[in-house]
């Protein structure tokens, strides 16, 4: 939990201070008191009895088949359960958990360039199960206390991509009916799981009630993991690992069972920061006359930033969108993430007529890439 006063020996940008405020623990979470996120034997056995055996994990004596078979025996299941939950409860990482195998998969069939491959990290099977449990329990608390941004649809129960698409269409229907100018920027976060900073993740997890011992277990595993690489000639004998570096490897690894839940709690403060700064779209509900304000729609790291002018002023909407995208980019930078200009598309919606035809509203949108170079979005 963060204190109410922020001090530093460095001169900080006011936007950084505004972003930091969003990491304070919500009152609803504080009222719950300390959480343990305990793993019960029943939950453990239920999961493994339903697990698929064809799932990949770090190659060792333990596999999905081994864990699933053991779940049907009372004594074996109890032993495996205790060995899985002890690191979480005591806040340490077993040496056997600090292993990781990097596998590079095609993003698109036939494209073998390194930039066109996706690196998946395979953790030991029981280690990744423990991470999955943490992710599920963390989101349960966050949903219970309404601590997640309403704009985030990804990784959550009772939220689907089709709901996001329908709500986005309804948003533009509303703008059309009220003849309000609007603009939207659909963007993709650069390797969000691989670039995210550990301090930011730790704060975000504790913001929704995750105890420090679980945070210690997670990041000790990630920072001290020994990574090997799977190649066409087999798994490499050479390896790299964070314990020998002055600065530990950040990122949580694609393939981490807690990854989707972690991004949900990390994206919430930066979405909240945009809303607090006044960006977004405000709509009046016809039946209740209540205002609904949101800054866009997010499904994991794919985010649509929406700006709606109060009138049919396209120039105003365009200016607001540029400011909103700049603020979004800055907030992502606070979490060590960045945008990919090549994957960004945007639209400007206006309802000005020139005789019998709609009037074009030209404009340009600029976004900084991971090297902080400004690029024009084509």
C-alpha cells in the first residue's frame, strides 16, 4: 500500500505522481483485511483431475500426466499439494522451480525471422500451477472488490471479446445519434508480458490484496530462473540466468500461468489514470439520466482509446485523441511498456455535411515507439 505523500530526491514529472496515486490500495480491498490466497486440497485435486495431458511444460520427471494421475490418489495428492503450496505460504522459491525453457513459435506461418517469432517460457508443471492459482485468486478478490478498470475485458469471468465489440459499436451508434464528433485509436502494447517491470507488478498485485510472501515467491522464481532454449538440434546446454547480472531480467514471461491476471491488475491503474485526467467518452443513460464515463475498451494488451467531443467538433476530438494517446503512452512507459506504431490504426468520426455528401476531416496522429522516436501513424 502506498502512502499519501510522495517524496523524491529527483524532480518528478507531475504525470508520474498522478500515475503513482492510482496504485494506492482501494478502500474495499483494505476493508477485507489481510488475504492469504490459500490453496485447498479440494481445489488442487479438482484442477488436476480435469487437466489436459497434452500440455507442454519444462521437461522433467513431472509432467501433466504425472500430476493428473497423482490427483486420483489421496496420499500422493496430499503430498503434491503440500509441496506446491509451501513456497507460496513461506515466500521462497524451490531450486527446482527456477528452471525455464524458451521456445520460439511462429506468429505467422512461414515467417522465420526472429522478429516474427513469439518466445514462450515453459515453467515446471507444479510451479506454473501455483502461478495459475495466484492469478485466479487475485482476480477473484479484484472482482469482488470492483478493483479492476471497467474498460478491461480480458482475463476476467463473464467478460468476452464479443461484449467488447458490441459495446464499441453501441458507442459509435450513440455518437451518431447525438451528432457528436469522436475519435478512436486501436493500439497494441509492445510485448507487454516481456517488458513489464517487476516493481510495478508487485505494487499492482499488492494493491488488490496479494500478500508479500506470494509476491516474493513469484519474483524470486522469475529473477533467478535458469533459461535454456529449445532449438532444432534439441534443448541447449548453454543457459542464461538473472542471478549473475547486476540488473535482474524483468518481464513475467509468456506462458506464465498468472500472466493474464497480472496484466489485468497492471493495466487497471493506467486506465484509471487516463480517466482521472479527464480523457474518454461520457454518455448519459436515457432511463436513469446517470453519466457513464470510460476511456476505451481493452482486451488484455489490445486497447481502443476513445475520445468524444461535446459537440460535432472534429478538430477538438482529434486534439483530445492525440493528448489521450500521449498520456496512454506515458502511463505505459511508467510500467516499462511501450506502443507499436506499426500496429496502430485510428479513425476520426464527424457528421459535417457539404451539400449532399459528408465532409472529410483530415488529421494526423503521432505516437512514440519503444525507442521514444515519434512516428506518424499511417
